[in-house]
């Protein structure tokens, strides 16, 4: 058990991704399984193909990571837009409630003015709008 930790310690490097650590650990295990670097068969076709395609796989991996990052950024932008839309809808609903309440109040005062034949109730409706005028 302690032997495994010492091999991991040799492989460990700062800012090493999990995938790279796993790959290096597999290499160390294979080298240990064949009995050292001197016993590795370099004429093995699978080994040669893996080595020749390593750069292409690395570039494909980087491209895939870039796509993931780009799509993640779009998701954040979309979430921000949805939040803004939700906030604007809430404001619109509040303003509509205020308009409805003011309309109901104006109707009530107009009915009172009509029933009592006093223009005082109509002045109450008009005064706030005049005082708020620029």
C-alpha cells in the first residue's frame, strides 16, 4: 500500500489534471509490470500507433474542452437574460397593479362626485397628477 503512494508522489506535479495523473499512473504501472524501462518492447505496433496519434488526441481533447467552456459561457448569458426578463415581468406586474388600483380609485371618486354633485372629488383625482408633472 505504501509503495503505491510513493509512486504517486513521484508522478505528482503542480496543476496536474486528474486525467494526466491517471495516465501517468497507468504508464508507471505498466513499466513496473514488465520489469523496468529496459524490458519494454518498442517494436510493438500498438505502442507505436498510440505514440503517433497522441498529439492528435491531445488537440482533439483541447478542442472539446474549449467547446465545453464556450457552451458554459452561453448558458450563463442565457441565465442572466432570463433573470432580467423575470425581473422586468415582476416590475410590469407591480406597475399594472398600481395602475389598476389608481383607476379603481379614480372611478370611485368620479362616482362620488356624480352622486353628491361636488367637484371636490374630481379635484382629488386631478391634483396628484398635476403636482407630479415636470
